[in-house]
């Protein structure tokens, strides 16, 4: 199988490309950076150096079985997604031989599309609660894009929604790690829940390696799962307060952890609570997360983060 990963040098795309390569597939990785292209090549991933919206790679479209879009919310928005998706769709119509199997497109969204659900459990097939005050502003544009993908008549569309990522350099968890390293304080954006002391809610999480394994399974079974959307998250949620207190202990911080007022849309999104309990990846793909949870492996993950920045 030949797979292209758009955003292959990113926190999601790189482990996905590595996992696909280890599974025996021929993997191409798009990146904007010539320096990061060397890192891809060292992992036996064939680098394509260009913008994802460039047509420079379109001549390869007839050879691909799957394209994984893992560009992330900071590098793509509703407009740039539509430009990219429409461009590829038109290229497929022109370049793919008649009668070819549909090219599969795996679109990376996120569990923030569910909105804030007031402590209710969320699964893959839970209707969105993404209107008004319940919406997460940073993800408002994604549901429409998800629908374009799964309803495409040209591409075999699949949606994956990871929850908060952790592992290695930290991803979203590095928001706290960075502040700790610079200020010596353990902080998290948001306000504690009302009712006696700090009660920060719970975190739904997924390690980047377990997410990479999901992409392998989804790509290999893509012809069978077209039109489905998968939430990808660990089996259980974890206490935010326990996580922060454990971080205080590991780092030897003087004083308690603190909650801070969110400074931007990203920090507000991080401060929201989503109790994700997905089932489709397990029942349809036989996928199961294997990495240590965030709190159980926090000492290991903290050291990995420090090594990545030092």
C-alpha cells in the first residue's frame, strides 16, 4: 500500500508515518521544511517538500491508496481545508484511471467538535453539542469539513478525532511543561469547578504512538470503513487535579499548582472538559491503546519532554 501523510513532520503525522512504514507500507511524507525532510528520509519515509496545497505532488495521486491529512488546527483552517480538499478531488477526477478504487482520505479532526457536554459521556456517534455557549470556538469550523469528507462521492472519506495528545515532546501537555520549565510553577488554563477546593475535572487523552497505530489500522481497512468517524481516546479519563499534583511532586515545585485565566482560544479549548468513551475503533478495527496513561507514566513523559527541548 502507498500512503501519503500531509503534515508528516508534525506531532500527529510523524508517528503515523513511522507506524505505517514499520507496518511495511511505502510512505510519502509532506513537509514544508527541507531540514525536516532529512528526518523523514532517515526514517525511510519518502519526503515531499512543499506546501500541502501545492499541486507539485499531484502527479503521484494515481499511485496512492490512502492520503492522511494530519496538518493540525494551527496550520489549516476552514478556507485552506476546502482549497486543499477541492484541489485533490479535482485532481483525482482528472488523473485517476477510470474504474480505479476510490482514493481514501483520512481527515484528522478532534474531539473538541463535540462542544462542551456538561460532564456527559461522549462516544463516536454522539450528536454534536456545538452551538451557542456550548461550542468550542477553535473547532467550530471542523464539523462542516468532516461532512464534506465523509459525504464525498469522489474520495473514500474517513474522519479521526483524537483527544488530547501526550508523549515525547508533549504536544498539548507541553503547554504546562513549558510554563513549568520557564516559571517553576505548575499551572493549567481554566477555572476550578465550584464546590470546595480545586476540582479541575477530567482529561480525555491519547498517546501519539497509540494514535499512530490507529492510523495504520484505519488505512489498511479504509475500503471497509468509508463514511465513518472515529473518536480516538484512552479507555479511561484522568483527573486533572491528580495530574497537576503529581507534576508538582515530580518536579519538586514549591507551592501548589494553580489555574490561570485562558489567554486565547487555544487555552480556552484546553480548559474545556470532554469525557470521551469511544467504541468504534475497538469494535471495528480491533484497536486498543497500550501506552502508559499520563499520570502513571508522567515521570517518563516529563523526562522525554526535557530531552526534546534540551
